[in-house]
């Protein structure tokens, strides 16, 4: 079992975000769930990877060569895959993962989350997608998504596909309800 985590390459201004990344990395390791992430040693990415490694967890990084060249790759991981492009990175992360989590982050985090959520909406996978809304970071986005439903641009069923939680403990509990079923569906689709 592996979960992809999308998160910032910075820590942000509020230490609560790094605390959540540290807690999630430790919880994943303790639960025997592998971490798949962007392969960086900076920001929340480095924090969650270090916490999972410290807990004895499997940590798989996927990073484009251009970022390796900028010296932001984490070289102490279980596995580090270097890709030729961001597109290859995102596809490999999705292929290696049984579900997806967004911690606080910037536009890259948003782009990654929205892409895998869209893939789920279109039926390309049946893996759960979740927001870890630490300290209300995603409150504005959640309100906007609800506005999209109210305006008729997002189907309520598709809106409900995005799991929202405020704490690491709630996140793992909610994902545990979805992942086994999602994995079965995904394996069935790939066999078609």
C-alpha cells in the first residue's frame, strides 16, 4: 500500500503545516503505508520524507532531472526515480500510488491534485483523493468548490469524491474506508 502526497516545496509561514507533514510521515510509516512524493529535500516535501524515513517507512521520490540539476533531490530515500519531465513525474507517481493526499502547497500542489481528481472523475482510476485541511488552509478552496456545484459546473457526485479532513488521524481513518475498494476497482480496470 502506497499513498502519494502532494505538498509545498516551502514550509509556509505557519509551523502547523510542517508539524502536519511530520505527523503524516510518521503515521504512514507506523501504518506500513509507503510514501510516494515529489522527491525533494526542501519544504514540506523534505519534512514528510524525513519523518517517514525516521519511522522506518518506505519513501519513494519521483523528481524530474531539471530539479535534480538544481540540487533539490533527496538522496536518502528508499527509491528515487528521475524522470525527463513533469508529465512523466506525475504519471509515475499516480502509477505507484493507491491514493492521493494534498497537504498545504502552492500552484504545483493544486495542479497535481486537480489532475488526479479529474482522472478519477473521468474513470481513469478509482483511487481516493483527499485534502488535509491543516489550520483551515483549504477553507477558501472548499468554499469555491461548493460554489462550482451551486453554479452547475461541478457535479455533486464528483465533488463528493474529494475527501476533506482537518487532522492526520481523521485522514488515515477516512482513507482506510476507501483504499481497499479503490484498489480492487483499479486492478479490475487495468485488466480490461
